[in-house]
C-alpha cells in the first residue's frame, strides 16, 4: 500500500521544487524555466505545487502553447529558497587573519 500523500501545506519546498525555484533567482524578473538543464519539460505537478504554495505565480499565458505554465518566482518563493540555504555568519570585527604590519624601520 503506498504511503499517503502530504496535504501540500509544506513550509519548505522539496528538493525538486527548490531546484526549479532556485533557477528563477538567476533570471530577470524571477522567470522560472519551462525546461530542466537537461532539456526535459519541468513536471507540471512540480510547477502547480509551487503555485499552490505561493512560491511561484503565473506570469502570462502563452497563446501558442496554452498548456505551458509560464511562471515567475514570488517573494515568498525567494524566502523559501533562502530558508533552505546554508548561511555562514562571519564577524569581521574579531580580528584579522593576517598579523598587523610592522612599524616602519623594524623588520
């Protein structure tokens, strides 16, 4: 018996959803790709799940290809991707990696 499906109320995107959303961060206006990096169409369930979660929104309808979901990343999509990212905090006030220079005439 298959495991029950989740209700779609995820707080963070799945790996596949995050990979698709992340690509929108590199594009003007947050445009999300229709195809994977391998030339395959992005799964419509992935796109619809991201739209339902508010991470992506329909951008416009393509009259030549009405079944294509042309979308862009939303602010909540950006936040969801950033929440999944590893952030390293650096405190530059704690000193230097290099010793201070010697005073003139020494050395």
